């Protein structure tokens, strides 16, 4: 390990000498009720090894049966990415030994993917403002099954190396996955990190719109791998690539690209050579560390899966599925911008923050577009940034955001109190209503209580009171402030003003 | 030997239906027979006395209550120990699965249970069905009841020996390259490999997925057809299972009429390399068919000569992948490497596979791993798949000229134990006649036609038909069965 001595070249400097060659692989866990090749449930978070059967445990004699719903989802993803859909394709066995893989081969697809040759146009926010549309070409989208999960107990790293023992959970084994592989993405070097983030963000929007996956990066139902190499500027020489695996937020995708560009540049500057290896991304400091070395000796001995018949979706079915596709993302963005009366800048910020669906859902729940944007791009974006997570992964739903805005509109809380409601909901204290009542946040507009407070304020500030009686209405602010202070902000400021003026008229 | 063990399945079914005997009597008679002779044969790895008797008593009670039960209800059966049973261990003949009791029944076993057949026990086999002699069983070989110094064939040698020696009237075997038909020929019993996809493979420990098929073994063509009917038919748990009606094999086995039928002798499967006694018995059988009104012609299947080479690439390739799951993580043998204080999962996997698999299994895993390797795939696995296509074309062309094909089942009669142990290639050549049917997925049945005049041991003749025409081979075999009246074994010798 040379991590300690490794020099990381600052991104801006690295791209003056090198061009990044980047490709992305995204794994999408489908939200089918049952697994890819058996009838086991797929619900997230069940007790370990309770959603298993002979097939997904790889018991002797067990055989797979293809989940037709998963094929349907694969085709819909393929169509939404403007791919061709294979008229005939097969599954293949990818053979390698690993304890979390019950059969010691993964049933996947090799040279006959269900979908191929597509693209996704992504809007990339530019630093100088505005956006640029980049076409990311899709090489293929293929079907496969997920592996189980290993939990390594003991040891420092949580990895298998150095662990005392390992626990295996096969609930995830056999859950249907779609692997989406881009071709090499050709963009100006300085855009590469933003393009990577925009692609994953907008691919997720698409997956969510298709309703084929929960697409939760924090739960691993959407996982991105970043493949990156550097080529010295204008040399045409291709570098060796690293594969940063399972990056688990949009933000991290961008950071991983940045970091790897700097790391590769550092190694190459020093005359070293990049190892062909997988890398782990570290959320805490945005760095990557070496995983498993890959080499040409990695031989998965693919061959067509003899236990499954070929998949041959009829053209009629494919066309029928095409009819079920949601509005293409770029058209949808244009439509929403018009409906919401957002400026280009508003829209750019919203898309860039990965908040488009969240704002749309909040609007659908009854909030004005401006208010929805205000919360998601303000208070909540700040929280997500603090927590180092994506907006979508915050523990609050668009419906809850709408409910909080509803409380404001009803005059039950003011903006300041609303921030405390957000805090409570994010802390898991319950629904907005529950937070308001348990924290006692409701604005006091009860004239009795307010009237008493106003009287006390007048008594304590006779000079100010006299000024108001003399017609200096602007002096009322001092009394209102005193009342608000006493009521710890939970008073309806408008009503307090009315009472002050009434009493001193 | 009890008279009840002399009877075939059809006769037993008739007596059971007529109330002349009870299943408890019939099952007990066979269990006693096993107790009497199996120490000399080692056809069984496990005898399931308790569950067999329970099934028998249940069937008797249902019959006594006037319930309508299936034809073979109460007729006992033996099951190859490659097929999962929840009430008896399933070892695949390997140390790797010693004592393993599956948590689920194979579909064919579920069908046996639904049809009320008491399962006598689990029969011996070459480890993971890899072999032609049963000498590769990790639990010691089965012996041929016609001559206990000789092999019973393989890999379904236990099932064959059990039926031949009257330990069981019926047995299930599996056939990947001849593993039902060749032991059938060696022990003088009928063995049928159905059309690929005709019988479910769910719950059958996989050897080579694209070749494996479960089938019946019995002492008569009709008995085999009756068992075939019980286990065959579409299974939604097996994606390669054919969703089509099962051909009426029982009616065909009762018919047995070859007049006007065109039968093709496969030119490539005979002559040089075939034991004279086998060739003579085969020629005699064909002569009988001609006399019974069949038109016999010779047909060429030139690609068949590449069958063994293709088979020994496709089969081990699939084996290498199918047997990867035996890694000591979830079930089966677990061995810690010696002298390694704190072994990793990988080291345990490696040590367990080294200890759990026998030489022949390892040989095939290595062969298959190599054949699938990048850079070799096209030359080996790819070419072998092309040969499969050519063989299928040969079959298609032949079946345009004739209704069924005929050949000897194996080039020789049963050899002595140990005779070919040091020469795997010689052993592989024993499958020359049976392999093409597996590579093309067509049905094949081996019928005993008598004893070779040079060795005095049973000889089998194999009939082959197009896919899904399983009834055709039953019809022809039933006709020849009446004409040749092959001797039945009187006593284990
Ligand atoms: Zn399952």
C-alpha cells in the first residue's frame, strides 16, 4: 500500500495535463414482488435468511425460472433509454467463487443483453450558470441476479481481510438487477465529475418515473460504479482504468470522479503506473482505496445458462410496453418548468440538486412550486449537505414537506417554527402534526394569553407605550418584540400588533 | 425369493387392484429381498424401510376404503440417489453430500408419492453420475447380479442391479450420456431416457444440465412405460420442461406392432470395435424385426463419430459450473485445511472440495474449467456445440427416411471390476452409442435381447426416435420384446 505517500494532484491542475476517459455502470435493483428466478419475497430489511428457498440458496437440484415481471421492467428500462430490444437473448453463467454467491456462479447476461445501443440526454449544470445537454451513450442494459450480503465481524475495516468471522445473509441473493453500462463518455475534462453526477441523478429520475425500482442509493437499490482512466492530453494513449465500486450517493459519484482524476494524475506524474483494480470510495473524506486487483487472469468462464430457455420478447409485447413509458425526462423538464413558471436558473438549481422529483411530488401534494423549491433547495439541501447524503435519502417525504407548508399557510406555525418542525420530522419524532404538538410549537393566537402578554409589555415599557399613544405607530415594533420574546416566538406576530395598537389607541 | 418379487409392476398393480395382495405384503417382500441379496450387490446406499412401509399401509387403507387410487399405487420403486427425497438422505454417491437430507422433494419424487409408490430406498451410482461402471461411487461399487465380479454399468448401476435382481420391480435412473440405457443393457433390464424436457429435472442433483434426463428402469417395456407415465409431464419449476401432452407411452407399450414400420440401422454404431457376441445378438434382433414386418434399412449419421469428443467438452463444462456450489458454506462436507490455524473461507472451500470429490469428478471439473476458459471457449465449448447441431441434423435427416433408429446399446457386455479403471478413455468409449441421443435431446430405450454367445452376459439393443415421439420407441421395443423373450435372471450369481 502506497496510500500514505500518494500525491493527489488538484483537479484543476490535473485536467490541464490529462483527459479523463470515463464510463459508468449502474446497478438497479428492481422492485418486483419476487426474486429473479424464484418466488421468494424481495422486501428490504427482513430478518436475515428469512426470504430464501432451495433456488436462491443454490441447493442441489434446484432450478431457476425467469420472473416475467423482471423481464418486463428490463425492457421498459431499455426502451426508456432508447435502446434496441433483443429479439432473442440468453442468460449466461458468470463463474467465480464467493461465499455470498450460493451457486458460485451468477446468472447474468454476457454477449446477448436484453437491451443495447441506447442513450440518455442529461442536463449538466455549468459552473458559469446555465446547463449543457450531454448525450451519454448506453452500451447495454442486461438482467442479472444480486448476490447475498456478507457481514464481516471483527477486524478493523469491516472487510473480509482481518475479520474474525463472517455472517451471510441470502435475502438479497437472487433479487433482480438491471446493469446499465455506458459507453465511454466524451466530455471536456472539467465537466466529467458533473456529468457523472448528472447521469446518475437523471437516470435515477427515469427509473423512479418508470416505477421499476425504489432506486435508493442509501439502501443499495441503485449502485454506481465509476470506471476511469487518464490519457495524457492530445497523446491518444489510453491509460489503465480503475473501477470505483458501489458509490452510494449522487454527490459521491461526483467526488469519486474528481478524486480518481487527481489520484491517477499523481501516480502518472510520478512516473508510476495505475493498477487495474477495483477501488472503494470513502464517504468521510472523499477518497478511494485499493480493493481487489483485476487482471486479464480474471476469467469468468461465461457460457449460456443451460437451465433457462432463451428470452424472446415478441415485437407486439415490446410495442405494448413502449406505450407504458412515462414522458421522456427532457420533455418532462420542459413541461414542469413552464407549469411551475421557473426561470432557467431555478430549473437548473432544482435539477442539479436532484430535487426535481421531490419538488414535483411536493407540488402534487398541494404546495406551490415556489414554496416546494424553497424548502428542498434551502433548509433541506443544507441538511443533506451537512449529513453528506442525497436529498432523496433524507428521512422526510414530499407529503410531509407539503404538510408543513400547509401548517404555515393555515397560520398555525410561522417560518421560524416551521424550521423546528422540519428538524423534528428529520429526527424521526413523527408526522409534522405530531412534532408540533409534542414540541408545543403552535403559534399562540389566543387573545386571552396574548392580551395578558401585551399588557405586561405595556406596563414594562411605559415610554414606548406613550410614544404609540402619541401616534408614533412605528414604535410598536419594540412592544411586539417584547411579546414575541416572552412567548418564545410562538405568537402570531400580526395579531400581537393588532392588540398593541388596539390597547393604545 | 418370494413369488411377489418375481412379478413385474403391471402384474403387481393388477393383483393390488383386485385385492389379491396388499402393498404392505409386496413392499415387505421386496425389503426382505434387499436384505437377502444386497450385501452381495450393494445396489442400495440407503433403504427407507419405515417410509416405504408407511406409504404401503396408507395405500392399502385407501384401497380398502374404496378410494380410487392411481394404477401403480402400492407398487414399490427404487430411486437413484441423485434424486432429492425429504425422508431419505441424498448423497449423489459422493462424500460431499454424505448424510445430506434435502429439505425438498424432486418433482419426480413428489409425483411418485402422489401416485402412491412406496420408495424402497436410494440406489448406488457413480459419484455425481459420472461414470459407466458404478466403480466411481464414493461408497463402493455396485455389482452385476449376473456375475458379481463384474460391473453393472453406470451411472444408474444401482437402479439397474436392483431391478435385475428383483430387489425392486421398478426404479428411476438418470441418463446424461447413457447412464440409464447402458446399465440397462449390462444387467438385462429395460432402460428408457425420455425426450429432453419430457421429465422434470427439478430436485435432481445436476451433472450436465443440457443433457440430464430422468427415466424409468424395469424388467418389461410395459412396466417402464407405466412408470414413465407417472413421472413425465410439464413442470413449471423446470424451465426446460416441455409444456406439451405426454405421448401415450403405455398404449404404445401394449401395442407392440412393427408391421409397416421403417427401422434404420445406424451405420456408424456397429462393426469394428464392437464385441462379436454383442454384434451377433444385435443382428439377430434386427432380423426378428424384419421378419415381423418392419422394413429395415441402413442409414448414415456421419457426425455421430464426433459425439464422444463433443460430449466430453459439453458435459465437463457444465459439470465444472454445476458443482461449484459444493463449497462447504451452506451444506455438505466441511473440512478445515490441515496445519492452517485460522483458515479463510477460501481455504476451507478448497480443502472441502479436495476431500469431498473423487478423482473422476475432479478430472471432469478440471477438464470443464479448461474448456470454458477465455481463449479456449470457441475452440472447445463452441465447437462442441456446433457438433451438437450437426448431430441433431443427422437425426433429423435420418428420421425423414425412417421411423426409428436402432443400434446396440453398448459395444461390449459387462466388464470385470477394475478392468478399465486405469483407462478413463476406454471407459468413455463405452458411451459411443448412447451419447448422440443426449446431445440431440431425443428419446432412447435399451431393451435386453438375450445373452452374448461369447460371454453369456446380457446384451441390449437401443431404439431412438424423434423428440416427443417417446411412444414410438416403446412400440418397437414392445414388439421386439415379444419376439426375443430375453432370459430373466433366476438368482444372483
Ligand atoms: Zn428463493
